[in-house]
């Protein structure tokens, strides 16, 4: 519970087993106040209808569920925006959606009491508001269905999207684009009809224009019924029922063009361009559209796009494919300049022929069909000589492959099939540089490569040059171990490493990138892996060479503790390092950079003895598993001998808690421990190398020796002693406050109080007799009842024994506060699962501790 002021407080209802009215009270039974609160069962919500609406709000939204609490205070929150709701039954409630700044989905929350909102598993989507800008066509005929396209924004095509035309039609709407929807109506009566769209079946947006229905016109025939997709030809239609030629149009699909009427009353128009395929044709006269339609088929013109390849050897024999579309025909000839060869194969999308022998140079390539139609007249084909190789640099390939070979020669041509061939077998693409230079990449091969030649078309080769093959190998690797988190840089040496190319190192099954420093040295970084021993290899793609040894993954070494972590400069301190070391052999240790003997007790404990140090200070201790591994370090501190001079005070209560100052020399920095006898140890506060403070522990009365140390075992003894004596003290008052009316029972606890008889409790200037409890309460407990006070105040508390005359001041106080009164609860009901934040109004609430 939170107290806001003297008239308002807030608390949260707890979870209850069942619904119904309950009593809310504040304060104790004698001085408290109460009010009625109704707890209702948690409702289950199953469906929201509709599930989306306009960002302008105003959608009537229904929530369907079970066990809905019937109240007039219900609210529904759309995200953070809540509105008043009406509970229609225990299975339904409704509301009006609010305005929303942006489109999107929000979660629905319900508060039956108008305050405690319950998250549901239902969501509501705010959509862009529908804005209708136009309809097409604006008129139709009453004898058949009308196909309408409605333009605008905010259309959401779902199962509830509908078109509403006039008073008689409501049907589904289909999205064409984000700004247009289509509807097909049933036959409509003549006249003007309103047009509207709904996204969710509830909210209706009306178009600013109407749809006019008139008497029908019919198309009898269309001549011709096939034409090019580019349009441009004249089309004639025979129609009946045409009453006027004003604003006469032909409509091919969605494209309309002006039309005219000849002497025979036929309609004539020029075919507009359109995409390939069938379209419907209608005649439009003013606002009247023909009820029937005819079909017109748009055909694609014959078109050759390219020849593959576009060049070939002057000796002829190159297989050339002309790629295009709508290449209708069966037989014909390919003409290369003035030389003709028969078509080898003809399909609607390609024509194949074999190039004839021809002089070097570019010629026009065309195709002539059997009926004399020329399909192509602007594609060129170039004849060239065979390539010739005269030199190589470098003249060798490694078995890894990937080396770039520069090939010198003549008559190199930048064709798509320019290639290099290795050993009369494997051919790889070549990169054209100039007519006398090309580049090729050495292939990956486990065998020696003997020669290389070049072809302009990938078929004909003229000359070859010899290649020297270098067998690649891995000779050494260092280091051969590293941590499991990876990062170790491994250097592999060997022969035949390619200077260029994507080289990799493989650690077991994991590939990592490598950097090639020379043809005999490569470096890579070990990846992260679990503790294991994995094979190591070097290579690229599918060619890998095994390394001379496996790579060992070592667990990350962790030092958990160093005991002790300090010692005198004289040396000889036996220190134990504990942690997770993952040792697989004798460990190596270094003290301040110098090798030092150490012994492994286990894989998690190593012991070493500190050497002598020339002076105090911290040095690094390093632990390694192997000589080529980066070890783990920790600190060890050397200090000079400690001297204790005096203690102040030299005695204190056996109950502990007394501050003691220790004076001496050469006190090391923290942590420090002060030992009182063999068992009592406390942490010392380092003030300087000559001063330490500590708080005495509780101990048995008597004399003990005092020592200090840097851990629980290393002690420097003093000749002085410390005396613990028996003492008694008052402990506490419970409670420490009460109402101004008095009557609050207070427990006074303490050992000394147990020995006081005939006791009076003093509350400031007011006194009451005390009662001693000796059976069911702890020893040393007195009970005092607070007297009446004239108003809120804080008074001191003291005890007075009439038997001994002893007066004991508790050094504590008692606070008088006003009595609590409740005037109102808001809200006055909440669900049984609890969690309702309740605001309490009343007086006397600003006390130290108030609970609901």
C-alpha cells in the first residue's frame, strides 16, 4: 500500500478464490475502517468483430467471450487509447473505435471496472480511411452485368471487402492495385445508382459520383479479329441497337479509341497498341456500353533479339543460334553477308545454322523464310582467325591452382567463349586484355600440368606452350596448440603456395581465410572450437594439403584463487593457484618473467614457493601449459615484516561491536584481518602503514592474544593481550509508534531489563507501570502500554526501577500518530486474480506503516 497524503492511499487487491462482494478494511480491529468491494470473475474473450477499421474511428466493434462482468463502468483500450464500452450480456460487449494517429495493429485490453485493464489475445488493425476518387466506366446497360473499377485509396481487400451499388446489389470487391478495386454487379435497373465500398463489412464509404444504367447495344462481328500488338490497323465492327454516333468509341480491353460510322452503319476504329493476348471489344456511345462483346487477339511481331555466338572462326563451322520470339516458319536460309546456308532447325523462339567459310571481318546476318519474308537485317556476325600463343609469364602452375598466367601471342579476340586449355583436356574461361595478351587461371590439379593453348571460340586451338608444374606441400606449422576460443595465429611453411587466390586453412571441419605472405609461407587464425585435437590442412576449394601435425584446442585457463596472494620479501611463501587449467602435462611457471619451479597437484591446483624479492611491491605470476602458448597471469605482492606497537582500547564488551585502533609499522594494504584469539577474526580497515581500525567480534569473556594477517592463515603476533568483559544492554522497542488515543502495547527487549523489578515506563513526561514476562516471551522482555497524548508527537522512552532506584535510558523514541479513517475506495471492485490498484481516501494515512 502507498500513502499519497492524509486523505488518499493506494493499494493492490490480492488474488481471491472466487468472485463476489468482499470487505476492505484499513487499520486494526479497534481503530480501523472498512468499505465494500466487489470481486468479479476474469472474462475470456474469443473474437473481435470486425477485426479492423478506419484510423478515423467510429467503427462499431463487438467483443465476443464468456463470463463478462455486467457493469456500466466497462472500458476497452485500443493499445493505449481507451474508450467506454457497453456490456450487452455475459457473452458480448461493444464499443466505438477511437481515432488513431497511424495505421497498424494494436492489442485490445478490457477493464470491467473501468480501471483494471486485462490483456486479451485479440488485436484490432487500424487501416487508412477509404477515399473514392472515381469509378470506371461511369455507365452501363441494364441487360447484363456491369464490370466496375473503383479508384481511390485506403482499399483493404479481405473477406469482408464489398462493393455496394444502388439499393439492390452488394458483392465482393477484388483488389487490382493498391489504388483500385474491381466489382462485377448483377443486372441493374435503368437509372443512376450510388456506389460505395466497405473494407470490413461495417464501415461504408460513398463515392462522390454515381453509376448510370442505360438500354443495351450488341456487337455482331469484328473484322479482322487478329492484329499486331503495336496496333495501327483499321478494325470494322458490325453492331445493332446503336441510337447515336455522338462520342462514339471502340474499347479494346481497357484501351478506348475514337470510332466513326460508315455508310453501311458499321463502326470503324484504329487498333490501339496493347499487350499480346486476347481482349474483349465493346462499343461505347455516349453513356451507353454494348451489352455483348467480341474477342480480339493481339499477336507479337516476329523479332530476332541476338545471335549466339556473334563471332566465329573464318574457317566456318561455328554453330550459330538466332534467339527471338514469334519466329513463325519452318524452312529458310541464313545469310552471312553474301554467303547463304540452309536453316538447320527452326522453332518459334530460335533459328539455328552453321556459319560458312568466310574472309576475316564483320558481316550482316539475316534470315529469309521460305515465302521470301526477311526476318532480320541488322544483326552482325564477325569472322576472325585462330589465336596463336608465343609466350607465358609465369611458366608454372602450383597444384593448388589459382595462379594467374599471362599469355602472349596474336589474333586474340574478345569473344564470350575465349578460353584456355590445359593438357588438351580441361578448358577454363580466359580474360581478354588485348589482341596480343590474355589472362588465364591455373586449375586445381593433383597431377602435373604440361601445356596450355588458347581458343577464341572454345572449339578450335592452333598452338600450345609448355608449362612447368610445382607440387605444393606443407612442411611445418607453429604453434600447434591454442585456446578453445580461437584467435591463435598459425604460420604454415612449405612450397608452391599461390600468391593470389582464395587460400584457406582447415581446422578439423572448419574453414578460415588465410593470408599468403610468400609462395612458402601462409598464415591463418584458429577459429573457436571445443577442447579437442583436430587435423590441420591448407588449400583452396577441394584441394587441401595436410599439415605436419594436428592442432590441439586447449580449454581457457581460469585462475579462481591465489592463496596466499602476499608474502614477505624474504620469500618462501607457499602459494596455491586454484582454478580450471586443463593441464595435459607438467605446467610451466614464471615469477616476474623468470622461470620458476611449480608442481601440479591436479588439473585445477598448482603449488609454488615465492622467491626472495629485492623490495616490496606486486609482481606477475604466469602459468603456462606449453612453451609456445600464451599463459594466464595473476599478481603476487611482496611486503616487509609487520610490527604491532599498541592497541586502543585494550578491553571491550564480550558482545562485540567496539572500535579498536591498532598502531604499528609496515602494515600492508587491504585486505587485512585482525585475529582475537584462535577463533575470533574480523576484517581490518587500512588507514595507513601505521594505523588499522577494526570492530571487535563477540567472544567469551577473558584475555586473548591479538594478531593481524593478509589472509586467514598468515598472522603477525603481538605481545599484548585484549580483554573481553561481560556486559548488558537494552536492545529494542516494538512497536515504535502508536495512535494518540494510547493503548498501544510495547515490548522492551534487553538482558538488563530482565533484572529490573517494579519498573515504570516513561513516555516523555507521562509514566505507566511495566509488566515483566518470563514464560512465553524471551528473557528480558517488559510490556508497557502507551498513555494518551494530546496530539501527534515524538517522545523519548526511559525505564525506572522503584526497587533499586536505577534509571535506564533506551536512547530510543516513540511516535504518536493520528488514528486512520477510510472515507472512500476507487475502484470498489476488481477481478479475483488480483492486481487492481485501489486508491483509498480518508484521514490519518500519513503514518510510517499502513497496510491493506
